[in-house]
C-alpha cells in the first residue's frame, strides 16, 4: 500500500468522498466533506516537495477551478495536503512549516516522513474528527473564582458567589471607592 492509499483510507474512514485522479505529473487525491474539500499531492522526499509543490498545486487547482467555483462556501475551506514519503531534515522541516503558513488560495498541510498508515493519520489530524473527547475533572467554581480574583474585596467575591443581586454588588463597589 502506498502513501496515497493510506491517506485515501483515512479520509474515507472520516466520511470524506475521495477520488483518485491522474494528470501528466502523476496521481493525486481529491476529497470533499460536508464543509471541507481539498487535494492530496504526494512526493518522494521533502526536497522534491519543497521544489515542486507550488507548480504542482497550481496545476491541480487550475484543473479543478470550475468545481471549486461550484462548491461556493466550501472553496473558502479548501486544503492542499502535501506529503513526502521520506523524512525531512531540520532545514526542510522549517521550510515545510513555512509552506503551511502560506494561506494563499488554500490552507496547507505539509508533512514529510509519511510512510505508514499511522503517519498518514497523524498528518491528517487537522482534517479528522476528534478521536477522544477530553475528560475533565469537576471544578469547584466558587474556589476558582476566589483564587483568580485576589485583587477584589473578599466581601464582593462572597456576594458574587452567593448570587447576590447586581444592585447589592454595585453598592459594595461604590462603597469601596
């Protein structure tokens, strides 16, 4: 199974419609969900991704321009997922981060070292639903409020926590001036 197959499976499992497409430069994926659409371009290594991503992505976007126009609001939430199979060195990792910060035309996910299904899942996390809901401990709100409002008079905080009327708290504030 190659990298695009891993990505295709992850996106399909996340309820995206996925299509494998070809052009003169090779295969790529197109995907669409309820609010998001995008394209996945694969490169053998980070250097070829860095050198070729802009030209390759412009070609894919130009070929899909009419579909993007028909997608209306989703076009504002379009992604380019740029993946390299081989890991990147430090310098290339910095450049990949810079590519992700370039929001011209689309949002971007640029990752290197995507060789396994787990790597593909990790790269696609911004597009996948939250896997595990966070578990939060119960919080004693009265204690938290008292802890975080150390600059206010204790009587005012006690009135607030006990649910005193606003007028009472305003009188306490005026009296404290």
